[in-house]
């Protein structure tokens, strides 16, 4: 993975994985934790898209 595009893919894949883990979790606290992590990855993906649209590097 490289640059913002790689970050975008990483966060999208992690969000999907966390949502799947939430479905498999038997405990409601575990489900909530996985869904919370999925939301964080979705936010990070949205930020990566925004930075890419503006041409901003994460290194700034």
C-alpha cells in the first residue's frame, strides 16, 4: 500500500472486517466494540478521501 490510496483501502477493509466480527460476536459489549472500531475506520477512510480531494499529504 502506498499513499492515501493505500490508507483508503486499508481502512475500508478494516471497517468491513470489524462489521463481520461484530456479527460473529456473542456478547453485546464485544459487538459494540467492533462496531465502534468499524466507525473509526470509516471516519479514517472519509478523511483519507478528503485529503486526497484536497491534495493534502498526511505528512503535513
